[in-house]
C-alpha cells in the first residue's frame, strides 16, 4: 500500500472525530443556553404561591411581566405542578411557546 494513502486513510477517522466533537460541543452550548433561561429550582416565592393553589400549577414568568395581571402565553417560561398539600412536585415543565423578549426586541 502506498504510504500516502495510509496517511490519508488514517487521518479520515481523526477528522471525523474532531467534527463530531465540534458538533457535540455546539449542541451542548445551545442546550446550556436554552436551559439557562429556565429556573432549575422553584424560588421561595413560588413555593409560597404553591400553598395558595393546591392541585394546581405555579407559573414562572418572564421578568418583564412579573408584576402584570395579564400575561401573554409567550411570556410564561413554564410551570411546576402543585399537589393537594400545596407543595411543588416534579420537574419544571418548560413552555414551548415562550419567546425571550430580549431577543424579540433585538430583532426589531
């Protein structure tokens, strides 16, 4: 076998691995960016609110709408389920319709 072919053939798997690592890293960065928008744990305020809404939901809102009475669905980050005792149960459920308002205003 020609030594040049050997070098090229042995370099192809290395290039493929490098490309996979780059793609995986970009995917993880995107996932981290997406996840950083959502609360990891309910705040103390969310826990107090849960006590007022047994068997319901506690919603996390975009900061721009935190004190508003009417909130568009795009401004709701997501929610936590509340059990019959008024305690938050389970993981945070992200809202697929949420739009980052900072990003919306940047585009205009």
